[in-house]
């Protein structure tokens, strides 16, 4: 029990204050539990996205292999000059609020431009590569969000556990103790009053 | 004099890499600098230095033939000029994209390579092409693909002309095959309708000695010529699988050259076959080096290498 609670004066006013504090703490715990549930749901949704990583990676490797095959077939001069016709994608990293938690997220400012590329094979492969990269960006965003949400969930769990196992029991114990003291003092006062009345009569 | 050139190329052929050498390179048992032919050319351990050594070797080999025989030099030079055409094509793409392609072949003949690399606009490139055999005339605003096809068309017309000028008319059917393989690439890349529509550009690809008419259905005609399945080619065209089809056509060109060479070993075909083998070695080594650079599985690299028996 914290010292502040231990040395509280036993009075009805303190009891009212402590009961109000207990009610507020319990309400806070309920709200945190609701938030925890909300975060768990969000995490489950994110896990479903993150689960796609192996298939996205597989797709990416397949496209990269296909591009490497074309690169070998065409030769470096041909390939590098054709590749120079594709403009690079522009990406940004922004801090986005995800269920109230700030999470860094990759945002695509502009996809790669292959308008100048007239080679149907490389154009197809470039589109497939971007598709795989965009999916990977989505998975990475989900992973980043998952990491931050999991850390936040861990924090909420610690707070809820602290409230549930330490603060609330301590408050209850202090209220019980103070109630007993107040009752004892009231009884003592009543007895004293009775004795004083008996002496005077 | 052609006899001397033929005998030299037959001897020089023995210096080319064998399928075993390729296999050892793919497996990583030897590096390029371990091969005696390339030892002195590899100046650094970097892949780019190795790539440059491979290209330089091809240029050196063809240049040696140029020194050996003056009267047939135009043909050898024209064969070598395909590298220059590739450089021009790379520069054209660089001009279009505004980005500098990182790599060019270390070769120039009609156009100074430095001036070409410095060219910053389409007009500048066209000015450099003026007066050369690759001068192209396309309608204003023609797509980049058509411009590149025009470049190939001009090159094959020049290549054929130079073979005739060198007294090597017998090589024209093989040049025609090469031109048709390239036309197959353009047909798959631009689409049959677009290619057939460019009648003027088809002239350079028009075979002078083979009975293939460049009219619709062009893809079927080319498929028949290269013994390919027309339906499969159409599927490749639809799915944008150009490389696979072009690779088969390249194999057919090499096969035809080999068959001609085996029929007449001591004929001018030996010179063409030697040059083709040198070019093939350059492409194969490029593929192996790139495969290693990209960390590809050996079987993938092996599949890309075109094994032509010496």
C-alpha cells in the first residue's frame, strides 16, 4: 500500500473522496479494456495482411527472376537502356495515426512511369514488378503498424494489470480500513456521549 | 586473299571458349581473368570491368580480321558495326527518358562515341546519324519503337550491301536470316499491324536471297521460316514474351550458319561463322557475368547461354 493511502486521515470526507477515486479508476480500467479489445481486433486484421508476406515475396522473387532472365537474353546495353525509360516511383514516409497510435507509413507519391517503354515484355514485367512492390509496401505498412500497435497494447495491458491488481485492491483496502476506523470512531463518540449524559443526569 | 582469311579464321576459332569453359565459368570454378584470352583485358575485379573486357575482346577479334584482309574488311566492319547501332539505340532511349544509360559498347566507327554520349536531344542524335549508313527517315512524331526499327532496317541494308561490296555475296542468305530474326523481334514488340504498316522500313529486312515475303500474315510467315509454332508465337506476342521467341530465332540463325559451315568448311562462310561465334561468345560471357552479378542459380544462367559447337 502506498504511503499516501496509508496515512490518510480517517474521515467521512476522505471516504467520499476515495470512493469517487475508486469509481473513476474502475471506469478508466473498463475504458482501457475496451480500447484493448479494439486494438486486438485491429491487430488481428493486420496479422491477416502480414500473413500475405510469403506469397508477396514469392511473387516478387518470381518477377525478379523473370526480369533477370530477360536481362540475360537482351544483354546489358539493351537492358540498361530500356530500363532507363522507366521512371522511378516516388515514395514518402509519413507518421499516420492508426487507432490513435502514431505509426510511420510508406505512401506512394507516384508509381513508376513506363509510358516511354514500348517493349511489351519489359512493360509487362515492369507492371508486374510494381504490383508486387506495391503489395510488399502494403505488407510493410501493416508490419510497422502491427509493431507499434503491439507495443501500445503491451503498455495498455501493463496499465490495466496495474489498476486491476494493485491500484484498485489498494483503494478498496484503504476504503475498508477507513470505513472500519470511521465506524469505530463513531461508536467511540457515541459511547463517550452516553457516558457524559449519564454523569450529568 | 580470301583463302588466307578463311585459314586464319579456322585457326582463330580454336581460341574461342568451348561449352566446357562456359560450364566451368557458370559453376564458378574459374573466373574470367583465369582464361588466357581475357587475362590481360580484365583490369579490375569489378563486374563492370569484366563486362568491358568481354566487349573489348570481341572488338579486338574482329579488328584483327580487318587487318588481315583489306578487300573483305567492309563486311567484317559492317558485322562489327552492330555494336555501334546498339550504342545509338541506347542513346536514343537515353534522350527520350532524360536518364543516361549507364553502359555503352566500347566501339565506334561512323559516329564518335563521346559525341554520341554527349547528345542531349533527338535532333542532336539525328544530326550525328546524318551521312552514315544508319541515317533514318521516319515521319515526325513517330513512336520510339518505329525509330529503333528504322535503325535496324538501315543497318541490315548497309550490312547486306557491304557483304556484296566485299565480294561475299554468298553470305547474303545468312544475313537475310539475321534480318528476319530481328524482324521477328520487332513484329512481336510492335505488333504485326504496326510493322506491316511501315512498308518503307521493311525494305532493310526484305530478304534478298530467301523466299519470305514480308506481307500479312507476317507472323505466320516468320514462324514457318524459323520452324516455330505460329499459334505459340501469337500467344507470346499477346503475353509479351519476346525474349523467348527471339532466343529460338537466334538459335535457328546459328544452326543455319553452322550447317552452311559444315557443308563448306573452306569457304567465306568460315569468316561469317567465326564472327558469329565471337559475337555469341561475347553475349554468353555477358550472360554469365550478369547471372553471377545478380546471384542467379546456375541452371538459370545455363539456360540463357547459347551453346553453339565450335
